[in-house]
C-alpha cells in the first residue's frame, strides 16, 4: 500500500484552505484522474462560473466522504467546524424549523466544501438577505422510464424555448448531469415560494398541453407513463437542483453543464461534459450564464395563466410527502391505493 499523501495548505485568493487526503479516490473508475485533488482543482478553476450560480444563495452540500461509491451525506446545516471565512444565512424549512446554511461568497468557500467531500452544490432559488422571495423560476425536465435525454432535449428545444420566447423571457438551460435538462428563468423577487410554485405549475401545464403527449405533470409515478415529467415542485421551499457547474454522482463524473440553446442538437450528448473534459470547454466558451443577473422577469403572465387554469377546474397539485398539508391541495394518496383501499 502506498503511503498516504500528506495534508497541504492551498492559497485560494489569499485565503488558506487545508487539503487532506488529496489522493483519495472520489471517482474510482477514473483512476488517477478522479481523486479528491482533481475535484478540488476543478472547483478552484471553475469558481468564477460556479459563483455566478451560487453567490449569496443558501446552499446545501451533497457530500461523499468515501467517494461516490460510498455513503451520501446531504448536509443542510453548516458544520460547527467550518472556518471563519465560510459565511452563512439563516433559512426556514417547510417544517417551520430554522437553520444556518452555507452562503458561498468566494472561491475559498467552494474549495473548502470540496475538501469536505462535496461533489454537488444545491442552491436555493433566492439570495441573502431576502431568502423568502425567490429570484429564479426553475424548470426541471425529468425523463421517466422509457424516455431519455433525447426526449428532454426535444421538449426543451421545440416546446419550452418557444414558449419562453412568446413570454418575452430569457431562460438559461443546462444539462442536469444525468438524463435531464434544467432551465432557470430569472424573476423579480416579489413573490413567495407558494406563488412561484403556482406559476411553475401553470408553465408546466402549458408545456404539457403543447408537447403532444411527450410531457406529464402527474406527481404520482404510476400515472406518468413514458413521458418527460416537469417537476413543478422544484419551486417549493427547500427544494433544490444541482447548480450549474456542479459535478454529479456518476461513474464518468459528469457535470451539470450550461448550454447555448443552439447546442440542443440531435448529436448533443450530456456524457461529454465531465470532470476531465469540461475545463477545456469552460476555457473556450467561458461562463454561459454570466448574463443571468442582467434582467429579471415578471411572473404576472404565468399567474394569470394559473387563474385561467383554476377557472377551468385545474387547481393545485400535490406537494412532496414531507411537506405540511396546504389548504386546497389535493389528497396525497397514491391513485391505485385510493381506488383500492
């Protein structure tokens, strides 16, 4: 057995960050290219882009202390051992409990998180100090069994993007790092999580109507069929998606990669964006989401659509099972069980 590599101290923009066990295998199938050091250096290199996605946002850390083949730790609360340079923000969860969570403000926080075995960053759709009014509407295109990235790409390119254009909105698209796609729309931070979720449901239903059977908004998996699920609940409080530029728990070490809309061609393969390949792309194209904060959109058109849906008999949709029951929400009973008590 080779000797354990000694701990090091890295200077990150003037802030020292301790790196221990740099040769630990985080992505075993990558061999020597998948160590903790490589993950740390990846986030150090991509810090400018990653901070575009994370700066001042309450951020949960998806950690794998023994690499991606080991146990996952989904950390919401900032650890007591965090150094002074790691800033925090207090958030309130759906349960009513509150906690201090990581608030990235600089590259040193990202490198520290990678040192703490973070593989994926999960930001809230809001920024400090106002963490009760989202500044993003998130669209999660999640392929169900029998479908894959090709179907998600078709929905994003041929249905969702034209709809956003009709609304006069600019959406920012990225791979999920898996088989899906995420689209983020900057919005004015004037609405509550409940209102943003309602707008997200209206948008999902309109995509479903236009998609010719390719899309479902059914919460229960048994009702979704072979379609792309638009996960409207990603707009609920304390629900997060992997940030742009985050690594994912995949054998190839895929990246949640920002894209140009024009890149959603039939030959696009999300597996091409990885820990080892993506730095070259970033050096070539830069931060495709750098303009994300330049313009924020009003939710009024979608809230008007939600009103029209309500008048047509389309009310609320179920929340995740861990959330408190909400007035007007349909029963959280699996349909097959409801029919056969």
